[in-house]
């Protein structure tokens, strides 16, 4: 497969987690290698040059380079911590920490603190060369030893890191985390010297550079952690290695970031401060409309209002979001223990009608991974497997006790109590099932912990659930969600050996093209056996003021912002004069 060709503007690295690493980190780098791409699923093993983020024609930098960021769901609650080891999705880590890798606007993993990435032939051992000009905010060097210590801290059972499992690919990582071994020296990550990190894995892992860009792989400052304990991320104590550090953290009120003068690319970072107010979701976009924010995510009611405003409608944009809504029929519970019933359900879902209730925040889905994300499948054969067809749906019931849509037992559709437009979508699903199959379902809305406990026990008959991608690789979508031999996070009783074999092959294969083929086969197997029913992909909208510039676009021409966990905007954004 030829290397993926991406326009220069899209080669700028996006920042922590799908963060476009702005210019500052990259202006010194030279293009030295080709990008290994997965048809959108891949990574670059060499650092790449990018043009500095500079005002475009007719733009002039404002004297005040403060970005007011948040609202609409981006920062609704006070973070439990800025420590990703304790609170992975804290929201406040954006711009503060820099990992070995990051993601560009097209979700390809690219080097950040690493200048070069190598592996052995099968991808079971990876070596990261650490840049020598990177510094912590206390002006001490960021070294390979920082990453070794941080990753072992994540895996140390004493840390109780809830997302340590994302480092289980490291040799003996799971065994150490589960106290099966006690010697951290047996964990397969070591600093060969100050600038070389060698990672030995449990086996071939072609996607490991993607994991190295994930939040769980960010470094922590050992001195600050050991001196201050759980208080190390308070503003007075924190030490960071990203383009920003923490100026203030007014709990339940706001977070203020300031430019890190010791960051290696600081001279090319335009923003001097980022103010992130903690705004209840009920406030919606009002702070934005009142000019209290420069950029914000939008809820459905906000979207309609702003789109109807001649002036503010120009501020609104849609951005890619890695989220999927789907149904899980529990194969151990009647009537879904019958594959004919599951196939009937798959063909009964009128996705076009279901998504209408989302008010533009969902589109029909035919697979797990939304278009534009690594591993997305555009295959006519797979699209057709679960197509909506009322006649075909009823035909599946022939020879079953439910032929003609009769004799249904009590069916409970369970979901988690949450916002995100979940309930209207679930109710729309209920309506189409009733219309297509005469299948009556009772909606059960469960408190989050109760839902999770029963889900893990596979105690729910029929489940309406969503999955937001943790990191942009199909391993996360399929293996972490549906792998039959998985010991954690398993959402359903459905198991298929052929499916598992394809996932294992995708995990263990180094070649990007071959990996993608394995995941396509896995998706086809799962759909044919109806291990799940894809219904809708999540869509998100945001608004930004005309004076906010530098937000990167992907190859589809869409702005890429922090919709979940990949993207950090701050390094390359700048404020222009309002004119």
C-alpha cells in the first residue's frame, strides 16, 4: 500500500491524544521517512517538519493572546485530578503533558517527545528515541527514565490506576498490575540510557505507537509526585512537560493555563493563557453568546438557536467524533438466544428514522467505526448485511415461536442514565421495533453503577449502549469491546471463535494493510452472527469566534477539536485582532 499522502497543513501534529501538536514542537524537524498508513490506520515512525502556525493573509495577531475555552459539555465538572494516572479523562490535562507520540488531525500517530520510533521485524519490541531539547516546566530534562518510571507507576497496583489495562501489552504489565509478580524490573519497559526507551511487549503489536500516544502513556514528574503525593497536580505543585503549565485551579470555578517557557517549542506557541471555566451543562451556549467564551461545544438546543442567528451561524461547525450507538442482544437470554430473532432485529432498525430524534447529532451507522477514523470500513457487502428491510426482518422469524411478530416474551431494553441524547434515541429504537416486528419493549433506565455492574455480569436482556473510542485504532473498538476471551470490560455474552481469531491476527500483525483486512473480516463475522446491531454514529457541533485561528482541519476539511480525548487545541491556536 503506498504511503498516505496528507497535505502539509495536515501534517502538523495535533497534540495530546489527537492533539495537533502545533508548530512549536516541530519547526526544527526534518522529514526523514515515509508514513506507514493503514488506509487511515497507521503511524509515522519519523518526526516530520511542519510550517509554523502563523497569521494568514489579512490576519494580525491580537496583543492579548488569551483563549477562553469550554462550556457546552467540555468542562462541566471539576476534575478529580490533572493526574491521568488517577483520572484519565480529567479534561484538564490538555496542553499540560506531552507523550512520546501524539495524533495529527487525521488521527495518525506521530512522534512528539520521541524523534524516532523503531521496532524489530514483528513489532514485539519498540524503541523510542527521546528528543534531547525537551524540558519539564521546572527546567529539568525530560528523559527516557521519566517514561519508564511513569509507565511502571501506572501499572503499579499500589497506584490503583483505573486505566492501567491500556498498558497490558507491555511484557508482564498485566501480571505486575494484578500482583502475580512483584518485581517492577520484570516489566518490559526500560531506559537503555537517558534518551532511549525500549519497550518489550507480550507479542507482536503493530499498533503500539498508537497506544504510546494515548493518555495512559503520558509522563508524570517523579519529583513532584514523590514530594506532594495526590496533591502534585495542584497549581502550586505541578510540574508539566507540555506547551502549558497550570497557573491556577479554582476548584469548581475555573482552570487557568499559562504558557510553559521551558517547553522546547515555546517560541512558536502564540497563546499565553487559556481560561477554562467549569460551566454546568444546563448553561448551554449562553456564555458563548454573551462573549464570555471564544470556543465551545454545542448541545442540540444551542445548535438550532445559533444556526438561526445570521451572525452566529457563521461560527458553527461540525467536527468528527469517535462515538457509536448500538444494540446488544444478550445471546444467553430468550428470545435473543435465537440467531433468527437477532437477524430480525438487525433488519428491523430504520436508522434514518431513529437518527431524526437526535436533531442532527447522529447519523445512520453500518459498522463500529465512524467514517474518517482509523479502521473505518467502507464496504458494500458489510453495509448490506444488516440493512433495513421490514419484509426481510419478518422473514427471519419464520420457523420460530415468534413468526409473524407474535408471542413475544417480556423484553426489557436497558440503558444507562445519561444525557448525550441517549433516551430519545432509545425510544426511537423502541418505536421502529414495534413497527417492524410488533416487538414491544420496556425501557429500563439504570443508574450508572447499577448499569455497569449488571452489564459486566451479562445480566441484561437487551442493551442500548454507546462506545466512545479511547484511542483511534480498531483494536480499541473491537478487541477492547467484543473479544470473547477478554477478562475485563466485556459487555456481552456473545462469543465467536472465528471473530476472536481475526482480532488476534489484527493485534499481532505488523503490516497495516493486512491488519485492516483482519478487522474487516471480524466486522463481517460479528454482523452475520448479530453479536451487535450498529444503529447510529455520534455527530458533534461547536462554535468558535471569528478571531480564533489556527484550528487544524482534517483531510475532509473539517475542524478537529477536543470532542473526547484525542485533541488538544492550544499549542497552535492564536487570537487575531477582532477588527
